[in-house]
C-alpha cells in the first residue's frame, strides 16, 4: 500500500493479495484499515464512460493517491515479464506472446473487473450496502464493455486491446481466469489458449492454470504442470535452480 512500483498490474494485485489473506485467515482487520485507500489501487478513477480503464489516464495527483512519493512517476502496463530483448540480449525471446500494447487493453481491464468483484465482497463484509451495489455495477459495466469491444466474435476469442487485431494468450487467459468469458465463447477461447502452449512466463502461468481449471480443462493443465520441455517447471529443477526462476 505504501511502497508501490511502476507496473499497472502491480497496483491491481493489491486487492487480490488482501483477498487471498482474507480467504486464508478470515481476518478482516486489514480490509477495515485499508478499505478507502484500496479503492485507489483498483484504478477505478481511470475509467471512461463505458467502464474500461487505461493507465494513460493517470494524473500526477492520482500517483500521489496510489502512494508514490514522486508525482512524476508513471504507471506502465507490464502484461508479462521479461520483454523480448530484455537487457539488450537479442536471444531473450520474451514472455508476452507478441502482445500488442494499446491504451485500453484486455489484461488491464480483466484485472479491473476482478478488482471490482473483490471490492464488492469487501464492502459487504464491512456492511457498506450501497457500495456493494456500486462496485457490482462497475464490474458489470466493465464486463459488458470487455465483451463488446475486446472480444472478436468472428474469431471467437479476445484481441489484446482496442485498436489491434492481434490476440495473445494473455488477453484470453485473464478473461477466462476471472469469469468474464460468455458461455458460448468458452470453448473457442480455450482452443485458442491451447494452441499457444506455454506462451507466458512463470508469473503468467498462475493465471493460465486458473483459467484452464475453471474451464474444466484439467487434463491439459496437468500436461503443462508435468511437462519436461524447456518451457516447464521441471526444467528449473533440471538446470539446478533452488528457487522459481523469473522465466
């Protein structure tokens, strides 16, 4: 809450962390203490009329609200890490599956939807009935716009963002993981995700697993978890790592 860093999604993970803590402990003290400040971390103030948000809407004043000490700091969407050519090494192919960054993108807005659902739950825990409805409405509005503007209904899966026709695994596993995908498009989104293999990083793989298990694709998910190629957890053990690698 008090020592933020630049990735847009790292702000959006704060509510997820609070929620995970609550689910494991049942303790509401942190929710009570930080509830008002947590609203800023969900980035709802960056939304436009249709309910979609963009980090390009950040103001210096908002950066201070987020806990940054310098209002010249800017949020930057990360999607996944590392990018291609990271550290000046042309051999680093990157972990973003060719994701095309647009001002209004599918990854950021999928996290936003999830944040609104979490905040509705927190408001309910604290007995703030009016705010429960506010957050649920914001969630529904975001979900509707994601499916109207970021779902390519001809292809049957999501594009990376408004203004591009490129689709990555990230732009599809996030909506699937967070329950955004309409029932009639679940199978086509799943097929696209499966066509990409392990085209994300160790960080992204958490959401890939969530997406697959939520979609009842447990056999394919287990294949990925037990895979022994160089795109696998097994490979980290094979090369002698004692901690989860970054890529």
